[in-house]
């Protein structure tokens, strides 16, 4: 498949609360972290008011989706209980949804009960880094909610995932493990699945680059691909910079991911990602010929 055809073939209709919404360009998902320990300190928020301010800024910069999460998923992160997670995310979801009712919100959680509450209070997508492995009720819950489901590849949990980085053939194994989870999601009755190969989750820095270099291999599932490596270790460790100085590297890799077929960029810096999408679309459109 040529890059020319990759630019606008994303006409995958997602069911957003009963309305089928086709997207004809790569999307930008802005990250809103309701956590005290997220790996990128500048992304942390601690109240509904600050979340509304961040959301307003991201929307003005062109965010298509806002992803709200209450638990850090950095390596060795502690898994919090559902009650604590709800206390962190629910006020933020309610505040942002009240202020911006038309904006698409997603909930970043491994807990089915948190996903259900989030959808009932304004979210319309579930983003599960465990791909249904952590909470056995998740897939059936998402199916009943009838919302899109972001299914990510990870072995183990954030607490122990970096102990599970041994692969005989990285791309084949990740693809196979994703295929198994996609089949389970479909069997449960989930209609709209988005695939995330899981950059930084049970992968080394070198494996992350191998994953990115072969990203087009994940198009075999014929589902939208989401990538999430904004300011992560594959950027700042490779460049030997702090997370605060990893924007330029993230932007460079985002462009590479778009060329390789990514359809959603999950980012901390919406404006720069949106500009990247605009330039990519221009470069690959027939108008640029």
C-alpha cells in the first residue's frame, strides 16, 4: 500500500453514543492525567477546574479526543483500587463533559466498574491498556455499553510488565497476542475495536523502535491503529534528554508513525501533533502532486 492511499482511507465509522461518526483523517487524542505520579510531571492535574482549563486549551489546539486517566501506567506503577480511581477521574469527567458536552472523551482504565461509571457520566470510548486481561468483566461491560474499545498489547501489568520483554519474534508474537484479544472482544460483542501495539509496555527501548519500524504489519487486523509514545523513554532515553525536552523527538516519531499507518496519535502536546497530521495529510494528498 502506498503512502498516498494511507492519508485519507480512515473512513472507519465509530459508534459514538449511537451516532456513527466517520473519520477521514488521522486523529489526535490529548492526554489528561488525573494522577500524582504520571511519568511526565507537566501533564498531571489535580482538580476539575484545572482539567477544564487543560481541556479547553487542547480543544482549541484541535484535539479530536480527550483521554482521561486516573492511574499511572509507567513501569513499576502501583495499581490503585477502583474507589480511588473513581475519586480521581469522575469529578474531572463530569466537569469537562459539562463544559464541553460535544467533545469526545475516553476513559483510560483497566477496571470495568470505572469504565461503566465513566461512560454513564460523559465518556464515549474505553481505553484499556490490559486489553481485557486485567478485569475479566471488562469485555462484556464494554459490549453492553456499546462504545468503541481501545485494545492495547501488554504482558502482565504496569507493576511487572518490564520483566516480560523476552520475545523470540517481536512482531509476530505481539500481532498474535493482539489477534487473540481482538477475537475475544468481538466474541463478547464489541463492535468497534481500535488497536494499540503498546509502545513502552513490556517492551525495551530497542523493541519499541522495532515495533514502530514494522507498524504497517499491524494493519493485518484491518482496524484503526493508535500509537502512544509521546515523551516516553524510547524518545528521551534515545536522545539522552529529560521528558520535558522530548517534544521534538516525539513529533519526529509521530510523523514516522503516520507514514507507517497510524490513525490516532495519543499525545501530551496537541498543537504540535495536529500540525504534524496536517503536514502529513498535505504531503500524501493528491492536491500536493
